[in-house]
C-alpha cells in the first residue's frame, strides 16, 4: 500500500485547496521559518487520527481551522484528505474492496471531527487501527521530528520499549488487548449488576399476589361508585333543564322592553340631526371672517419687516462703497511698485550684457594653457613610474631569493629530523606486532561464552514452553473454577431466595404445621388441596389457633376402595394422624367424582393435580392455584438444593485445589524462566565484554599495521623532499651571485621627482585661473535667467492690478444705483400701511357678527344632544338587561351541555340513556341529591382506604418471570464471554511476547549496522533491562563512536545523540517498514559530513523498498539529494502556498540538452 497524495483545505495557514503529491523516492519540503512547512506534517498526523490539540500546537481542536488574516476572513471548516493505493489489497477487510482508499477528516467549528473512508462515515478508532496496521499513525516511528529525536534521547528505558513494540507490529495487539480488558471488566460489572437485578425481581414477585387481591376489591368499589355517580349526574341534568326554561321566559320580556325604547331614541336622534345640519354653514362663515382678519394682520407685519430690511440694506451699501475706495487705493500702489521693479531689472540686465562681451575668448585661452601644462606633467610622471617599477622589481627579486634560501636551510634540518623519528617508530611498531598474543586469548574466551550462551538459550526456550503450557492450563483451571463457583453461587442464591420466601416473621414463636410435615415429592398439591389454610396453623397448644395433639382413633372409618390413605405419603406429628387418616388420594378427577358419594362424615379425597372432594359435597376443581401447595413444593425443592449444594461445594473445593496447584506450578515455571533469562543476560554481558576486548585488540592491531604502512610511505616521501630541497637551494645561490647593484637607478629617480613637482605646481596654477573664469561666466548666465523670471512676474502683477481697478470702479457704479432705488421705498410703505389699517377695522366687525351666530347654533345642538343621550341611556339599560338574560340562558345551556358531557365522559351515553346504562329503569325511585352525594363520599372513602393498588399485578408477575428467565440466560452468556475474554488476553500476551523478542533481535542487528554506517565506524548495541516479562522490560542504548569508549547514549555529545537516536529509529523502521516516512528537520543538529551519510542511507532505503519519504528541511545538501522539491511560501501574510520542482525531471532535461 502506498501514499499517493495529501490534500488540505482551510487547515491552519493553507486556506486555499492545496495538493501535495507523494511520489516514489524522496520528496522535499522547503521554505523559510514560519511559512507553514510544519503545518503539512501536522495535517498528515491529524488525518491519521491525532486527537490531542496540544500536540497540534493549539488550545483546542478548532484551532486547526484557518483563523483569518488581514485580508481574509476566518473559515468555519477544515478538511484534510490522504489517498492510498490499495491495488495489493492489503487494507483491512472492511475497506479492501477498492483499488484506492481516500481517507478524509473534516472539522466544523464547534461541531467536532468527522472521518470518512471513500465517502462512508467511520469511527476515529477505525482510522487509527487502519494506520496502526500499516505501521503508521500520528505517533508512529515513521513520523520523525526534532522533538521525537529529543524525546527518544531523554526517554526512560521503559518508554523506549514502545519502539520495539512498534517494530514487532504489536501496537494493534496492545490496543486490542486493552479493549478486551475493558470488555472483561464491563462483563464482570454487568454480571454483578445482573445478580442484583435478579434478586430485586425475586423480591418484587413476592408482593404481587397480595396486590392482586387488593385489586379485585378495588374494582368492585369502583363499579358501585360508578352507579351512584350516574344517579347523581341524572339529578343534576334534570335541575339544569328546569333552570334553562325559566331563563328563556326572562329573555322574552327583555326583548319587548328593548323594542319600545329603541323607537323613543330614534325620534330624539332625528331632532338632533336637524340642528346639527345647520352648524357647518355658520362655522364656515366664522372661519372665513377670521381668516380675512388674519391675512390683513400678516400684511401689516410684513410692511414693518420690509421697512427694517430697507434701512439695513442702505447701511450695507454705504459700508461696501467705503471698502471699494480702499481697494482702489491699494491696487494703484501695487501698479506703481511693479513699474519701479521692472525699471530696476532692465538696468541690471544691461550691466550683465556688457560684462559678457569677450568672455568666450578668455575661457578658450585659459583652457589651452591648462592642457599644455597637463601634457608636460603626464610625460614626466610616466618616466618616473617606469624607472621606479624597474628598481622595485630588482629589489623584490633579491629579497625573495634571500628569504627562500633561508627557508630551504630550515626545511632541510626539519626533514632530516623527521627521517630519524620515522625510523625509530618503525622499529618499535614492528617489534610490538610480532610479540602481541592477547588476540588468541580473547578469541578463545569468546568461543567458550558463545557455547555457554547457546546452552542457556536452549534452557530458556524449554522453560518458556513449559510456562506457556502452564499458562494455558492455568486459564483452563480458572475457567473451571469460575464455572464451579457460578454453579455453587446459583444454588446458594436459590436456597437463600427460598428461605426468604418460606420465612414468616409471625411463625418464629409458633411454627406452622406445614413446616413439621415431610411430603413425598409429587403429593404436595394433593396435601394442600385437602387441608388448605389449616396447614398454616401451629402445633403449639399455647397459640390461640393451633392443632391439638390427640391420639389416633381406635377404629377409624375405612376409606372407599380405590383411595390410598394420605398417611402413606406424608409424615407428621402424632397429633395430626387423625386428620391424615380421613384423607384419601386418588389418581385423577374421574376417580374422585366416582368415589365422592361413598365418603363418610369427616372424610375427603384429593388428587395429585389439586382436585378436592369432601363428604358434604364441597368440590374444588383440579388446577386451582394454592399457596400451601406452592410452599410445600418450595420446601421439597429446598431439601433437594441442600444436597446439590454439598455436591457443588465439593466440586468447588476440587476446582480451587486444582487451580492453586496449577498456579504454584506456573509461579515456579515463571521463576525458572526468570532465572534462565538472568543467566542468559549474564552470559550475554560476559560475551559482550569479551567481544569488546577482542574488538579493542583488533582495532589496536589494525591501527599498528596501518601506522607502520603509513610510516614507510612517509619515509619515502621525506627522502624525496630532501633531494628536491638541496637542488632548489643550489639554484638560488647561483641566482643571487649574478644580481646587479641599483644605486645609479635611485639617483635618477630623485632627479625625476623634482621635475615632476615643478610641472605639477604650474598645472595647478593654470587650473585655478580656468576654474575662476568658468565660474564667473556661469553665475552671470544664471542671473540673466533669474531677471527674466522676475520681470515676467512683475509684468503679470501690473496687469492684474489694472484689471482689478477696472472691476472695482464698475462695482462702485452699481452700488450707487442700488442706493438711489432704495431711497424711494419708505414713502410707498407709509401709504400701504394706512390702507391696511382701514381694512382691518372692517374685517374685525364682520368676524364678531359671524362668531355670535355660531354660538347660538351650538347652544341649540347641545340641547338636542342631551335629549338624545337620555333616550340612548334608557335604550342601553334595556339592552344590558337583555344581554344578561341571554347570558343567563346561554349559561344554562352550558350547564346542561357540561352535565351531558360529564355523562358521556363517565358512561359514554346520552343523558336520556343514562339510567338504562347502569341497569336502572325509568320508574326507579331516585334518592334526593344530598343522599346520593353522601353515598358516593362513603364509597370513595372505602376505596381510598385500600391505598395504592396495582391493577396490573398479574401481568407484571408474568413479565417478571419472563425477565428472570431471560436474565438467567444472559448470565450464562456473560460467564462464557468472560472465559473467552480471559483466554483471548492470555493469547495476546503470549503472541506479543514472542513477536517482541523476535523484533528485538532484528532491530538490534539493524541498529548495529546503521550506527557504523552513519558514524563511519565505532560500534553500538541495545539491550533489554532486567525485567521478568519482556512486555514490561526497558530498552537501554550503549554506543561507542569512533575514538571513544563504550557508554550510555546520555553521555554522548548533542550531535552524536541525535545520530544515535536516528540509527535506532531507522532500525525500527527497517524491521517493520511503513508505506511513508516523514522527516521534519531531523538533519538540523548534524554537520555536513553526517548529513551526507544520512542522505545516502535514505537513498539506499528508498531504492531498496517501497517506502516513500517526505522530508522537511533547511539544509542545502538534503535539498540536493531529493527527487522532487516543494516550496512553501507566504506571499500573503498568514496564508501559505505550495510550489513544486521535480529535480529528477530537471536533471533529465539538463542531460538531454
């Protein structure tokens, strides 16, 4: 099975749908810190069933949902999907129908996670077991991170055992064993609860018979109450019918009164309507007069407001004329300033123009003189530089030759000393190699220890086989003991229940006769039918009700032929003999009926099935239940159970003895296994020590041989270096003797330096003159441009001032015209006010007249309204009386209907059929209502005195019997399930122990090989710590990197610890390969050499198996070794994106190019 791809949507920083293909070989994921690389690893762990929010770097599981960024809102859903290739059909049976499995986990904020496999909902447990069976999972060895490596380094030996368990593939077994233990505990708990429930049900069964008798009496009282209530309801119905007829008569009288008063109110309403019709015209006339007066008043007020406005406008125009005069003076001053500035600028421009005449010729002459001086200076500087270089080269050559000669002399002395040292060391190593005999001694010791180890392991296997057999026997004995204990407990429980049932607190002082009788099995029913309640009377004469001890009759009357005396089947006290002698037993009912007529006074017959016939004709049919018969059967059953309990106790003691004996043998076998295991570990320790000593000696010998070879090569190299050095020294001596003197060259250099200084001073003077002339010309040009800009600005200002002066003059003329117009308006306002005052006086007179007419009309309307109101009041009172009569009549109808409804509810019939429903005729004399109510109260008190009654006692008794039988069957099933679970747990432990030991040996081999591979030498091994059971043992790691002694892993350096932990993790991985291996920055603590060896190991594993590697890294060497690279970027803050590069395809393109 292979991992094909991983898809993320809304998971942490991957808000957009993102797909990560997981191809064969090694897939790398790179990117800067904080960009979201680890979110990919966490997504893979999350979809595999990780349930810890803390391990997902969150406070709660909802934190894996994208929480929003500066530009994106938060999401409510996150989903991760992983696709698996299942063409080899290696998935569990429930998922093994498809070629590809698509496992998804989806979480909605506040709603929890949902798992699906190929679209079907599954449990989280199913997904976790699926990946556990593939040696994968959220916490598996295949998920390797820096934290996992650090945890392994700091873990206790017992915690490291989980690696061996995973390599053995028993992680799933642990889960299943834990589940089986939980089921066993639950089954035992259910068994205890079941026993409690059965006991409670048996207690309930005892009281149901008494409740049935109470229910019968209760039903009889209910029938009597029903009859009396029917009579009472009939009397109430007759009363309501009489009340209904009286209410109908009152309603007719009220209807007549309402009709009369309605006519009077109609006449008053007509008069009031005539008066009210004349009022609108009067109101309109008054309103028009008031409106005219209001209009004239408003016009007068508007004239006053206009007069005030004209005065304010005249003042404003005067102010504006003053402001315009000031503005004209300011603009005139600005125009004069502009003319003055333009004149000054023109004069300055003329002066600059005169200064610029002849300027170009002066600049050209200065430039020519400067170029001539520069050429002369350059010529002399070139001559000085060339001569100085020749002298410096000569001096440097002489100094170099002298230094080389001295160095060669010193090198010759060192080489000769080195040659003597090498010769001395060669002689010492040759003597040491020839005289070392310790290797043979260590090889002999190793052979002896290996033989002892083989013998000890053979003994250990035998003890393990013996222990396994005894475990199976112990389980079998335990099951037998459980079954025996269950059987004994069942019998004891039944005895206890029967004793509680047969026990009677009132019989402790006076035991009943039934307890003193011994009845042959099968005749209990006959005895109970013959004696009945007489069996409950005590035989103690001190009791008020008892059996007296009388002597047998001297001549008892013989029983009819065909009837056997009951004394043949019952043994009892001597005083009971008279009664037994008069009772005969017949085979069946037909015989009893046949012999009934032959019975003498005092005699009676009974059959085994419960039939009873007495001499006076009293008869009881067969099959009628009898408490006495039940009690007698229970007593016989109690006697039989006492014998069965003895047998069960004997079987229980036998099973307990066998279980204890087997347990002691198992304990001895376990102790023997522990002793053999300790012996094996001791021999392993001694063998390991011998191997270490041998390896150390071999390492020393190998080192000495390698050193001797190296010394011989070094001696040859030293001799060659001495010859070469002598030849080189001779050449240098000859070269020094031929070198020339350089004093004349030094004098020529000094002379040239003086000439160069003179030319440099002349060139500086001419450069200064040229720069000054050039600067003055530039300044004059810049000033000309500035004058042009300033002149343009002043010209614009002068033009603007003239325009504004013209505008101000026009505005002054307009304001003067407005002031002339306003001066005429006050006279017109005075004339208009005089006309308005006259019109207002006329309007006030008309308004007063209209108001008086309206007041007269309103007074007439008020009088008509009062007359109408009195008539309507009388009508309303009459109508209220009618409504009350209607209400009373309706209430009587409701009362009749309520009584009828009560009759239908109680008796399910019409009121006319009520008496016949309870068996009473129409001519039956009925009691008065108070007497009927008294009788009902009396019967109700009698019913209530009974107290709570269980009307379903018989049905409940049958249900309880069925439940008890069902629970007994469930109890047997639980016992069988407990036995199977115990056997299964023992089998899982045995299988896990065997697979753990086998996996340990394989992991140990892989670990030793990988350690040497990653470190380039050294050695290491793992061992189980001292524990009786391998399933509880710890794992200790011993390592010896190259050049260091053997020690525990915690004493190594940080890089060595990381590399050792990786060796162990990959040893486990090779023992139980997973379809995918995730490495999250595990190369961070390693240097370049170790990273190179680590990547080579990964390539070899990837080529040799079907595992696909997903590596998150920052290291350049790891990136270079990947088959394909995916980059995680965060172009937008808080949002991760994935980009890909297929390195293998890129290499193919490069090679083809």
